[in-house]
């Protein structure tokens, strides 16, 4: 059988030998007693064996083999579930330290066919849920069906992530520096920002890709002076869609290591008021780039609230206190980082992030902004990756505001996060 | 001994003579190595153009976690090792002109569904 195989392979590869047949007169100089024909046969055999091994390496196949360099150490043993976890120790200045199992997230993925798929993401925040306000949350952050038509045009419907900013769609712990998410991605862009909706997405060639959804709008009654849009999403809980919001993102990913994007959100928010209307618009730009051991990312986001004056009046009549909601909020950050041991199995990273975020950047006419909400943050930190999917983080966060009356606390944070 | 030598020589001679045409067909196939980097949640490059008959050898590397590389509509599906742990290779014979979608076949995060790309095989 082996002879037959060798013979067959020889048939496939021996053609070039015709042009390279050794000189018939060339006898083996090591063994002058050998007949020239025998030497020639041995030489041909050697070359056939060589070509056989080359052919086995190079033959293309319809069912390509998987050939990672070290299968055992490179592929995680994953079951039917995927997910990530985020476990934190936070020690704010002048306060007791807290251990918080911040996020426990499970992802589900099922293909009905190549064109029809389901993805779900279920999150438990802060480890415990009860009816009390101070407890955690169970959130269905994603649960959608994808209808895949062609690369340029696909449909998606269900519980969706708003395609705004860097973190909202890309928040697995090993993917960002720092124990906690950036402040801009908390107060200006309310990550994790999800709600019911439907839309289209796809790639349009040359590294450009887009998504465009209609989603349930934000709730104006949940916007605050301190935390901005952080709690303003309806989160798919019987979301009011008297008016839907529109959102979209355009990204360029055509060059290695580069990702730049722009996002928007626009929607009416005053569905809880019979009279009066407000509208929230978000404009966002971001970029990420890495080359070798160096990486940098940055984001800019601005929120526009039309009708903020009416909104404050209506909320004051309801609650008795003017919520002091701004007509504009703004935030940005820049974060350079280093991974001095690129491509090694065990990795470390160091970073510094500067953030500026102001939830009262512009106020309705006649209202002065409160200076304590104009804040900056410096975050210094490092990460150690014993595995690319496991990260131990430490950072020190310095937050300052523009007020001479209200102080702010620094904090030391340690986090353990993993993806599986 | 003499008969054995003759038989081996004859076999090889037959092999040489019978397959002179074989290399003609294989040499008409261009071979092209394309390096693809996978990173949550993109492939770079995400649009690959080759000519019909090209044997494409994909060399696949990840910048973060395990990803999959699957050519939709075929059995071609490999796991890309995590960052720093080597690369996977996959050979694709671009026989028929058309567009072939490839995608990440291993759940890699919240944006896993966006991780797709396109191979265009031109005439």
C-alpha cells in the first residue's frame, strides 16, 4: 500500500525530474564500485522522497487542516457557554475598602443556520439581587436574532447594545485598561447601554463597517445632574416607544491596529410628560491604535438635551426639587499604554488615562452650572495577563473637580477579570 | 538483485513519463500567502481579493483571545491561537469565482457577530 502511495505521489511530482535528470555518466564518488544506473536510481528515489514530503506539506485541500503551532496550549477548552467576570476591590480615600463581584456575565450563541443566529448576554451585577435599592441587578444586555443576508446588509432585532463609543460594544475585562470603565463611558455614554430595537449592519468594503438601529428612547426622568445619562436607559423593561430613537455608528478598520469610529444617538425622551417634550442627542468620536508594544486610544462624546429648561420645570413640579439637568454634557479621554513584552505568553501592560467629563457643560438659559460636576480624572495603572483571557489589574484614580466647596476622593482599585 | 534493480528503475521511469503533464496543472495555480490578524471584533484585512485558481494560504494570528476562522458554506474552520501563542494556517483553493464570507466561529465577546470578512475570487 505504501509502495502504491509513494508511486502515486511520485507520479504527481516527478515531472520536474525530467528536466533535472542527473548526468547519466555521473557515478557515486563515495562508492566507485556501484553501477552508474543503480546510483542514478538511488538519486531518483531520494528526490522522489523529498518531493513527496514537500507535496504533503503543500497540497491544497478543500477541507483545510487546522494547524496551530501548539494545539494544547493555544485553544481554550470552552463549553457551550462563554462569558466574563469582573471582581473588584475598591478602596476610596477616607472610606472602608469594598470587595465587589461587579459583573458575572454569560453569553449564549446559537446558529439556526448560516443566515439565522441568536446571541444572548445575561448579566448579574454586584453578586446579589433583591427588591432593595442597594442590591445588584440582573440585566438582559443582549438577546437578538441576526438575519444575515450579505456582508453589506444584515438585519438584527431584539435587545441590542447601542453602537456608541468604544466600551459599550467591547467591554470584556481584558479589552480595556483600568479596573473600572472610564468615567466618560459611564456618565456621558451610559454603558452598558442596551435596549429593545431593530436595525441593519454590514461592511461596505475597504475596511468600512456600519450599524444603524432604531431603539427605545432614553427616559428624561432618569437624567441627573451628577451622573448624566448613566441611568437613563429604559433597559427593555416595557420600554416606551411612543417615539423611537435612531442610532448608528460608522467605523474604519482597514489598517492593522487602527480602529476609528463615529457614533450618534438621537431621540425624544419626554414620554413621561403629557405636556412638554425633550430630545437627547449624542455625538461621539473615538479611535484606537496599536503598533508593537505601544497603544493609544481616545474618545470624545457630547450630549445635547433639547428642552432641558422645560424638563427641569416639569421634574421640579413632580418631585419638588429642580434636578438641574444640563442642556449639554461633554467628556473626553486619552489613554496611552505600553505592553513591553509583545506576543509573549505572559503579558504586562502599563497605562495612564486623562479624562475630562462635565455633566453640566452648558446649562439652560439663566441657570449657572455647578462646578463640582466639571471633573477631571487621572488614572494610573498596570495589568498582568497570566493568560490573554485573564487579567489582574491595579490602578490609582485621582478625581478632581472645579468646585472650591466640594472635594473628591482618590481611590485605589484592584481587579481580577477573565473571559472564557 | 539485477531483476529488483530493473523493477525499481522501470517503476521510476514510468512515474516520470506518465506524469509529465501533472506539473502543468499544478503550476497554473498561483500560491499566495495572506496574513490576517484577528482582534475583537475585526479581521484585518477584512476584504481579500484573489484571482481564480490561486491557492491562498491564510496565516492567522490573534491580538487577544481565541478566535475562529470559518469560510461560510465550506468545512474550512480553524481556531486561531490566543495572542502570543503562534498562528493557525488554512489553505483555500480559489477555484470558483464569486464572493465567500468568512467569520469568527468561536464566541469572542459581545461584538462577536460583527467579526466577518469577504474573499472575492475574480476571473
